[in-house]
């Protein structure tokens, strides 16, 4: 029995792990994630601010609980940098503990401010870590603008 590695702790990654465990409870499985590995519904990020929900309230289970419940190893804050299919190996490196990348994602948020001001005035929210950074950045602000793609 060969060990299995799943990259990503989103809904697809955890669903795959759950389905594997329905069929096989013994094969070693490692799930690698760049974030904290909490289990949550990503669509809920879109209305979390409006409903006043914190990142902790969005998460229904921690990485530790998911690992215990699913008999797996969950490597958090670990980024996969290469996959060697021939050698059946992956290369990893520690992910930044603060993965919020202010206007530096490949799909950049649209900014209403001049280009020179974007870095400190524009945030992309793609996971719970980004959401925490966003909430911290807007704390105490009287006005913010939220733009989203449809």
C-alpha cells in the first residue's frame, strides 16, 4: 500500500480524503496545505464581513480535528513547490504564516486608488488567513469599499 498525498485543504481536498477513508481506513494519507488547514465553506467568505462572522466562526473544524477524524496527517503552513511524478515525491517549503498578499495575486483585485497607493489600500481575500488580515486592516476604519467579481 503506497502512501497518498493530497495537495490543498479546500473542499475538494477534504472531500477526497473523506471518500478515500470510506473505502480504505489504513493507507497512510498526508494532506498538505499552505494555510492553517481549517475546514470551512469557502463561499461563506463572501458574506462573512456583512454578517459579522469571524474567521474562527467560519471554521467548522481545525486541521488537528480533521486529521484525527480522518486518520491522516495534515501538514499546515506548508507550500508544495514541485511534484516529481516519476520519483513519486513532492518538494515543500514553509508557507508564510501571514499569507495575505496585498494586491499581488495573479488575479488582482480592482483598485479605485492610484497605482502607488494600492499595496496598503487593497487586499485580496481567498482563504481564512486572508480574511483575518483583511479584518485586521479595516479595524477602526469608518469607510471601506468591497469589490467582487461575479
